[in-house]
C-alpha cells in the first residue's frame, strides 16, 4: 500500500484526496507520495510566492495573483527586505480577498477547502517515467477537477514553472 506522507507545513487532507492518492500510488506501485502543500494562510501564500519569484520561478497567476507578484517585484527592486516584501504581499492578498478576488486556489476559506482540497504532490523522489504516469493517472480521475504539472506537455495542465503536481480534488 502506498504511504501518504504529509509535510510539516500541511494542515490537512480530506478522505477523498487520501483515497485518490492511495489508489493512484497503489496502481503504479509507488511506495510513497509526499504532499508538500495544501490550504495556505495569506502569509504562507505570500511567502511561497516570494520564494518562487526570488528563486527565478515565475508561476502563472490570474489577475489577483499577478497583483501580488507585482508588489513583490517592485519592492524587491526598491531594495526592501524579504520580511518587508512579504508583509506587503500579505496585506495585498488580504485586500484582494475582501474584494472576493482569489490570489491562489491554495489560499481559501476552510469551507472552500473542505469542498475542494488543493494540494501539491512532490515528484522529486520518483523516476521521470513514474512521475509522468502518476500525473497522467491523476488527470484521468473524475475527482480531480484541475491539475497543473511540469512533467509533460502532452498531458493536460502543463506548466514548466510548476514545482510540483498541483491537484484540486473535489471531496465527495
């Protein structure tokens, strides 16, 4: 049976999410699937976005997310500290949330997360073939309403800048 490992930063995953991960892992004989991220607070979201930008990873966001990235780029260019930039990004995320603009599907209310879990699954400990097969299998699951993956342009949801297999899994 596939072991589901939850990183320390992860809050929780639903039963349907655990079932999807276990079934895909078992089918592909994957010993372990590592969930690296789930629901995020505005500060955690800002930190993740900052670290991606500072590390040269430009994740594609919709309008609200781009507004937060803009804050990051401008303040970094102005020489502000990491803490100052993350504080400003967090404030912008909170402002946008009051306007009902979602920066990331990870950064949602508990009720929204309970309906659709948003998780990142690491593929770094798998061979490339196994990781591609896992992404393909996740993409075929009816519970998976969205996937973003950096492994194969031939699969849905391809984004080379994505650092993990991002899954949005409807809870039954």
